[in-house]
């Protein structure tokens, strides 16, 4: 049985910050999957990616909820409660996002 998320009231409608992981695009690195912060719209890479930028964003900002973002997958993850969340309204992409690892 999963733990309910007590932070769903912090989920916002956001605009993606980039068409890929912000930090990886700046450094020329690659990612496996993308996550979008549902507090501010920061797009970062997942923990299977070398940069782990979505988690680093959480550690820096304490924004608790990310969404699976490539393509929008309809699920979220709360870092604070360590639980998955079903999202009613996935964040639309700004346009095509390059895939680096399939």
C-alpha cells in the first residue's frame, strides 16, 4: 500500500523551462528520461541519467513534486513522501524533445 501524498496542494500548472534537461542542454550532456517540476516548470533529467538534475533541483529548491515528462506520462512523484501521484492534467511539451538514450 502506498503512502498518500500530503503535498498535492503544491502542484501548479507550469510552463516548461526548456525542451530538454536545462543543465544537460547547457553542458552538452545527455539524459535518459525527463522530469518537470510541478512547482516552477524546471525540466531536469531522471536519476538514471548522469546528471540527475531533477533530484538536484529538488535538493536545491525543496519543490516536492515532479512529473514524468517525455512524453507527458500522467504520473508524478513526491520526493518528500516518496510516493507516486496520478496527475489529472499532464504538462504539455513545448515542441519536439530530442531523445538521447532509448
